[in-house]
C-alpha cells in the first residue's frame, strides 16, 4: 500500500517484484493506492478471485507499507473483506493439490517479506556430458544449451566429481585454466556467446593442488625429518593398516628406546635436579646406537593376547618387521638376533663364532620379531601417529592428500616452522598438530598451532592424539579456532584406535 506520492513505497515494491522467484510458486504482488481503491467499482470481488488458490499457505495476504499508518492499513484490509490473523506464516507444497482457499481470506500486516526473496540464486541452463580426464589435460567439447541470437559474452561454469576434491583457491583455479575463477563449487570462465564450445582444461591431481596451495602461502617449504620418513613409509606399504587393532601397539612394543625416548627420560631427571643438561645432550648424540629390540610375539604386552601372533605376522607381511631366532653365546655372553634367511644348521655366535644355542620355549624354537630400521626409527620419532591421522582422514574422505610433516619458510623469515600435517580433504585446506599423548597439548602449544593454521590460510585446524582428548582441551582449542575463524577437527582414540 502506498500514498499517491510515496517514492519509497513504490521503489520498495518494484525492487521486491524484481527479486521474485521464477522457479518457485508465483505469489501475486500488487501495488495499490490507499486512498483510491474505495472508488474502484467491484474491485474487492476481482481481488477475491486472485486469492482463490490452493490451500498451501497462510495467511492469504500480507499487507505492507513504509509510509501508511497501521490503522489505515487495517481499514483498507476491511474494505477488501480481509480478516486479520495472528497465525504464523507458512508455505508448503502438497500432493495431491489441495482444494482452493475460500473466504474469508486472512491477512497480516507489515511482516518483513524480504525473507521470501533473499536467497542464493543460480542463473543459466545446465547441460550434462561426459569427459575423459587425463593428467596432461582434457579437451572439452559441447553444444551450447542456450541459443543466442547475436554476438555477446557469457559465463560458462563446470562442476562435477573431478572438481569436488579441489580446494576453492584462486591458485588451484588457474591450474584448471589460466583464466578460470571459482564460483561456489564451480570453475567459471568468461567467454563469447556461441553455439558450441571447446576448452582445454586440466583437472590437477590432489597432490599438485596441495603443492600449489602451499606454494601460494609460503616462500618455500620442504619435508621435515618426520615428513621424509612418513612419505617413505607411505610409498612402501598401505599405511591404512595402522587403524587395525594391535598394529600400532605392536610397533610401540617392538620399538627400540632411542635418543628421543632416552632424552625425554633424562630431561625429566634434569628438571628434578638429578642429572644435568650436558648428560641429556650426550644421550641425544649417542642414544641412537642402541641395538634394535626383538621380542617373541607372546611378549607384545600392548596387544591382545589372542591377536599377538597374527599382528606380528602382519608386520612381517608389510615389510615392517622380520622374523628370526635368538642365539645365546656361552663364551662371550652376547645375545644376538639371527634373521631366518641367515639361520644355519648349527647355531654359532655371530661375534666370536663359538658354538651357541638357539633360544627355545618348552616345546620348540622361539620365534622373535624385530622392526625394520626405518620403521623402528619412525616409531621412536612419533611418525606413525601422523600416518594414522592421515589414514583416518582418507577413510572418512577419499578425496584427500596430506603431507605427514613439513618445514615451512614464510616470506621475510629465515627461521623455519614445522607443521605436523598439511593437506586438502573434501575441498578444504587443513593443517594441524599430532601428539602421541594428549597431555602434551598445553594452551600455549595449541595457541601456536592455531596461529600457524591461520598463517597457512587453512579452513580446518586438526588437533589429534592417539589417546583420549579431554573435554577441557577440546574447549580451549574450540575457543582458539572460533577466534581465528577456523573449523576444528579433533581426532583421538575413537577414530585412531577403533576396537
């Protein structure tokens, strides 16, 4: 409703009308002069005909105005035989179509009707076609679904499964096509209006997209020590087995306590004043020279008793462990691990060559298991929790690609910063920190981790630990991520060590 000279009401009406949906139900929109309608002969009956629609909504009419007083709106509604109501606004679609609405028709006043016209809109026509996707690039040819009557320009958008895993970053869009941009989940190109099109597109593998995203936010980067070990292990075997029951636990049981473990223990003693830092530094240099641990399957204490032999054999099948016998020398007193391929008919000491004996249990020779050198070191350095998180992420979203550790150099900085995980998953950029024990997550540590994810312009920050992450830790991390505008993803024993 409007006064005869109210520009604001007229402008509001035509803007709303321009935004009306052409796809959804078409509600009639009428601009009426508040003082003149009473002189229009038989208008109330003609207006009632417009309201005889299927009973899929309420009220029948919404009367609004920027400049007409509320009482005059009510008087106007009475003139058109409208009955005021307090019923909530509702719109629905039913099948079969319900009967037409009948008088008396209802109305409400000055409800904000922008809710019915302000929504995300997509324009254009969709055509579906198949293309062959090659690493070197793909030629896309198709007939325009829209017929043009003359020269002009248009936008062409591509969407579908090949693009689903790509992060919505400009650096990735230009990999697809040098002039491409993202529009929502679609790759968009500006082009001339034509009857047919041909484009050369590259759908980059996730690894290339991940590399491009990291290049765009850092001056340079490289795999960290943990990252190099992690990549080597990924290339050698299917690391998703780390989520199987007992695998990680057996690795920990068979791990040789090296510099990392020894240094940690000695530094704890140093904090208590029992040992000084010089001895701790000495341990860091020499602790790695310990002989690799080997155990019989029965002594894998962290693995369920009934699963121990099967888990030990699975490690061997993966190439992560080897079987052997234990030789005890009566002359030099040394114990030695002899791999099965080196076992001879008569036992002898590998050191002094004296006749020796193989270790037996009550009925037969005892089979011992020892980790591969790389696997042993990776377990000691905490690499496998990184790989477990990656395996869990890829299990939940196959369109994923992660680095298990990287040293990052930001523009203008000489010192590197290490990130435990960086990658893309389901079209989102993710980075984060992984701990073997959640007790290592202090508030200061989490603050640094979230800040790093922000500098990497990640969409999701990952906080992961092999054991249970406490509610307190989750709350602190969530608060930090909320302040940084990041989504938080927590993985702990529930995802990494499923029963």
